[in-house]
């Protein structure tokens, strides 16, 4: 069947359109089916996700940042152009070997965090002007607070 569809792209396109229409018309039914399927094949799904994350580290990091902001409802009013710019910034930073913390100004290797300088919880926006690369120590100490006079490892963070 697959080979026949490869030889008949018009028919394949009709089949795809029919499948998309069915999914749109049967959202609840599909959701219930996928929940059951996921429960029965959880390990398979998780392995596939881990493999994709390893193969696409910068895309995975960008998606994680977007997911976090979207979960908090801050991307709803964001225009597509700004969202693309944020994704590109995250991907560009993920390709770097050495990062520089926005708060303590130290250079470091390995895992890094993207932080919203004005936290989303404090009505900050998910946009490039409000995002900064930080070391895990500074970001975890700051959490959802304004920078103010936070101290990390005995050092005062940048006062904004």
C-alpha cells in the first residue's frame, strides 16, 4: 500500500487531507485513543523522545523554553515573528561551547539556563529583551524573584 501511495502522490495527498479532517472532527475520540495508546506504549514514546532530544539538542532546548512560557500563558499574545526570534536565540546559544552568566558575569561550560530577567510570574514578557543566559546557580537562586539584592555563593547578583 505504501509503495502504491508513493507512486500515486495525488491519492496520498487526498488520504492525508481525509485523515486531517477526521482528526479535526473527532478530537475527543482521538484524545481518548491516544491516552490509551500512550499508557500501553509509554516506554516506546519516552525512548523516541529521548532519541530525538539527543539528535536535536538546540531544537529541544528551544522547545523547552517555549513550552515553559506557553504553560504560563505568556505566548498567547506574542506575535509569530517575536516567537521565531526567541527560538533562534535559544538555538544559537545551545550551539555555543562556553556561556557567560548575565548575573555573575562568570564564563562556564555545560548546562545553562535561560532566565526571564523580569519573571513571567511578575508580568514579565517572553521576549528577547527580557531573556538572559544564566548559570544554573544564579537562575536557581533567583527563581521567580526580581533580581534586587540576591546573593549567590557569597556574591551579590547584578542589581537591575
